[in-house]
């Protein structure tokens, strides 16, 4: 005769009679786990899954990406392409956002690109829907302290060929002059 077990730690709920119970039920009544074999394959797979999850969580917690990864100097707010990029398209432009009050020049693959301030371009009359033709040089926007170079026809670099390219920004405080310049160099891969 089977007796329903509601709490294995108390014999009085069973009516005190455990003589007719099967061995597994007697083990439950006594507080011991029923004797069953551990599936070693399931145990190993569970341990590997647990280890894998732990490694993923650790990687997310200690991983450095984006702006933190680029390790930019304090006076450079952003560069594009991002340092050590590996899938940059050949039509990409090189962009540097400096701190307010700074200017500079770009040196790409060992070639210093001429820099022209937007202020020097003067007023450009543009009809609605018409594109502006900027010179094929580095354009400096003093209001934003940005340097932008896009390769193209007539530029010192007509295109970014496939492979690694090295960009350097030489920058200085506008009122101090280039003799007190600093520099930052990074690379990127064009596909």
C-alpha cells in the first residue's frame, strides 16, 4: 500500500507506518536522496555551458569598445575611420574632431595634405539642390574645430587602395602656432 508523502521530514504525517513503503520512498522519508546514477555526459555538457557563459559575461564586463578602445588624446574628440578599423570602404573620408581652439593638418600615408579653412573659401552661391564643389584638400571648420579630407580627383590622394593606411593628425592650439604641435597616429584597413 502506497502512502502519500507531503513532508518527508515528518513521519507523523505518514501515520508512522513506513514498513510497507518501497525502498526509494523509505529513503525519501529518511531525508536521503533516492539512489540514482549521475549522467556523466550531462554533467560535462552542463559544466562546459556554465564555463562558456562565465567567459562571455567576463568578456562583456572587461571589453573595451568604441571611443574607449581608440584611446584618443584628451584634445582629440573623435577620428574617423576609427583606429584599427578593418573594413573601411575606399570612398571614406578622414575626419578629426579637435578640442575647441585647436587646428591642425592631416598626414595620410606620409603625404601632408594641404589644409584650407572654410573661412578662406568665402561665400559660395549655391542654388537649391545644387552640390558645393570644395577643393580637394583638408577642410578645416574653425567653428567646430574639425579637419576633413575626402580623396578624389585632383587631391594629393585620389583614392584609398585596398590594404592598410596610416593617418596622422598634427595639431596645435591656434594662438600658440605649429612650433608647439602634438601628433596622433592611427591605422585603418581598406577593403
